[in-house]
């Protein structure tokens, strides 16, 4: 049976029988085209894509909002555009660090270099999409200003984080469904 979205194949070397099974399983998992509606119906793949997106969202949001708050509080002369760009870079960096640590210490137990390459290779487009979506909504609703005492700020934060989750989710599903390497 094929299982989408797991990186468990990195745990140990596969026997030749397992390689043959994994190869045929991988072909079966990817035989459906993204242009066909059945491609988008895998519940396990949606769940794994949502988990991966949530992990990315946690890292991006912590780095992004922390940098935005810090720069506005201690370096307001920088200007909002520069603050937003620096905050996005901080969000991507913190997400890469979190995902690398999760791949290293989580169920996948990848070596550091493999964990970093996997985090970067699987996540960079997702993270950029997430950051752009979050910051576009945030800037449109609040002007990018962090105001912890404002209910409007918190409502905008919830909306921007929700948008940051939804924007890359189909891409993450597509990547898992089309290029998954794990079959059990």
C-alpha cells in the first residue's frame, strides 16, 4: 500500500525487494495527473500537507512577527517597506530552522545536512508564498503596524495567519502527491 507524504524511507537502506516495491508504488502514486479531479482526493496526503504547512506556518509566523515587532519598537526609522522585507526574511529563516530541527529530531531522524536540504528543497516556495500572503493581508488591514493592545491588530493577525496557511496548502499537497518518495 502506498503512503503519501512520509519521509520514513530515509531511516535505513532498502533491500532490492523494497526498492522494487517502492519504485512501482511511487509510480502508482504519481500516475494521476494534477489536472484530474481524482488527484486532489487523497485524504492522507491532505492531512500530511496540512501538517507540513502548519509546521512551516509556525516557524514563519514566529520569525516574521517577532522581527516586525522588534524593528518597529527599536528601529522605526528604517521604514515600513524595509521592515516588512526584513521580517519576511526572518520568517523564512526561522521556518527553515524549525523544519530542519523537526526533520532531525522528529520521526524522520535525518542527518543535519539532509534535514537542512530537505527543509529547503521542500519548503522554500511554500514559505515565500506563505510570507507574501501573510504580509499582504497584514499590511492591507493594519498598515503593517504591530499594536498588541488593539483588537483590530489581533483580528488582522488571525486573518493573515489563516491566509498564510491556505495559500501554500495546494502547492504542498501537489508536491507530496506528485513527488512522494515514501511507500510502505
